[in-house]
C-alpha cells in the first residue's frame, strides 16, 4: 500500500533534495576561493543578491525534503495499519 500511494516516491524525493543541498554545501566549501573571488568582484548589492538566492534555494529544497519525508512516514504508518486491519479481516 505504501508504494501504491506514493510513499516510495516521496521518500526518494526527500533523499534527492537532501543530496542536492549536501552537494551544494560540499561544492561551496571545496571551491570557497572561487566563491570568494566571485563575491569580491561584485558590489555589495550583487553579493547580497547572490547570497540571498543561494540561501533561498537551499531552504526551499530542504522544505521540500522535510515535506516529502513527512508524507512518506505518514503513508508508511497508514499502510502498515491498513495491512494489519486487512489481515485481521481475513483471519
């Protein structure tokens, strides 16, 4: 039941969203010199705009990840209780 109602897809989307944010964080840390050079070449307005965009994108992806994980857990609990009820009806 969990797979039929999208629980598996929700879990996969949560993992994918977290992986994208983790990769972005790793990339930023690994290329900190390049980021610093990019930000230094911009005005303070441009630097703030770039930083705001990066923070908003990562926050949005984490919100998607939490929402999908919550859906997956809810569907897993619903599916397991429905499975127990089906077995009780059969027996």
